[in-house]
């Protein structure tokens, strides 16, 4: 599982996005372990419920996270522009 998770570092799938998010927060090794754990939980759920992997669920969540990040960056930019105007 860990070697599979390691291959996701450059992958543009939702699991690759998850790997890079954890890597930014905690580091490389914890990202591998956490992503391998997530993959194991996904596989267990797939076997238990006899369903296929639905990649679209992850894409929806990824889009939501990126929208929040964009809004947060816009607010920070407005704040910095206001500080710049106050200094000038």
C-alpha cells in the first residue's frame, strides 16, 4: 500500500491531491502512511459493499476545497492591499 501511495505524489487524481495536501501539512513520510491508510479504507469499503471506485466523489470535494482556498486568498489580498494603501 505504501509503495502505491508513494506513486501518487505526481498524480493528478483526487488521491494525488490528498497526498500533496497531507505532505504540505505533515511531511513526506506521514503523507505516504496516511494516503496508504486511506487507500486501504477505500479498498475495504469497496470489497465490503461490492461497489466500484467512484473517482467523481473526490473531484467534487477537490473543487470545493480549491474554491475555499481561492476565496481565502482573495480576502488576504484585499487585506494586504489595504495595508499597502495605509502605508503610502
